[in-house]
C-alpha cells in the first residue's frame, strides 16, 4: 500500500507538471491576420486653386496687391457685354486660344500650363473673387508676379468685356449665380 503511494505521488506530480507545461506550450489561438487595408487612392489635388464649385477662393498676395491698385471707380463698372450672345461667342474664341491653356477649357483653373504656376490660375467656375470691373482691370493690366499677364495692348475694351462675358458663363453652368451686381468690397480692402 505504501509503495503504491510513493510511486503514485511523483507520478501525479509529473502528470500535473506535464499538464501545466503542455498548457503553456499550447499554441496561442491564431489571431486572424488583419485584412490588408488597401492604401487609400491618392487622387491628385485638383489643379484649380479652388476647392468646391461655388466655393470661396483665397486671394493671393499678388492679387491683393493688384486689387489695391484698381481705381475705385473701376470696381463698380458692370460688364456691358454680360449675357450678350454675340459677345459671348466672340469671347469664347479668345478664351479658347488665349486663356484656356492656364484657366482650363471649363474655366476651372486647370489648364495644362497651370501646374507650373504659383499662384494657380483663377477658377471661373467658383465664386468670383473680383467684381466685373476689377476683372476688366486685371485683364488689361495683369497681376504682377503671377502668370497672369497684361492683355491691354493686345485686346480692345470690347474684346476684354466679351471674354469676361464668356467667363461668366462658367459660373452659371457650375450652378453659381451670374455676377450681375458687383460683389461687396472685401473687408479691409482699401476703398
Ligand atoms: C500663363 C497663364 C495664364 C493665361 C494665359 C491667362 N491667365 Fe488669367 N490668371 C492666371 C493666373 C496664375 C491668375 C491668378 C493670379 C492670382 O491669383 O494672383 C490669373 C488670374 C486671372 C483673373 C483674375 C482672378 C479672378 O479671380 O478673377 C482673371 C479675370 C483672368 N485671369 C482672366 C484671364 C483671361 C480672360 C485670360 C485670357 C485672355 C487669361 N486670364 C489668361 C494665369 C493666366
């Protein structure tokens, strides 16, 4: 009887030890490998300076400087060619040959030449930053320090208003309101 005990105890101890050991060696539950999440598609930033159609576009420092030079009486001048079909057709021709390379065929500021420019060409499909009169002045005189050159020598006043009348159609087709009335002067704008 005693013999049985002495052999039994160590045997049990070993059994327990083995069990414990075995438990420890038990391979961990395989945790499912995390689904490889595909990297989000990197969509190239739109070339336009603007974000959303009808959204605000920030004024570049250069544009602010140009704006400060625009004579006060020029700012409120309405576009006499606004909505004039013949002028718009003529303006479209000018736009396509002269302006689209930078401002884009849809006026979004994403023409092929736009990528190289800082600041980026303006988008005409977004909320206008300038009044029609200011745009007229910019087109005549250019924006110093940007890709926007002065077209005053190359274009008559009528040509300028016509291309601006065509430009206004981008905003209308983007769902924005045509800039009929001059926009309120920006806060802090030197009046
Ligand atoms: C070489 C590229 C280039 C060409 C060509 C060009 N522009 Fe621009 N234009 C620019 C850039 C760049 C700006 C923005 C400058 C800034 O934000 O300071 C600009 C700004 C303007 C602005 C004023 C910004 C605004 O918010 O309204 C008007 C208007 C404009 N362009 C009209 C035209 C028209 C019309 C033509 C064609 C007759 C034309 N541009 C041709 C590069 C160009």
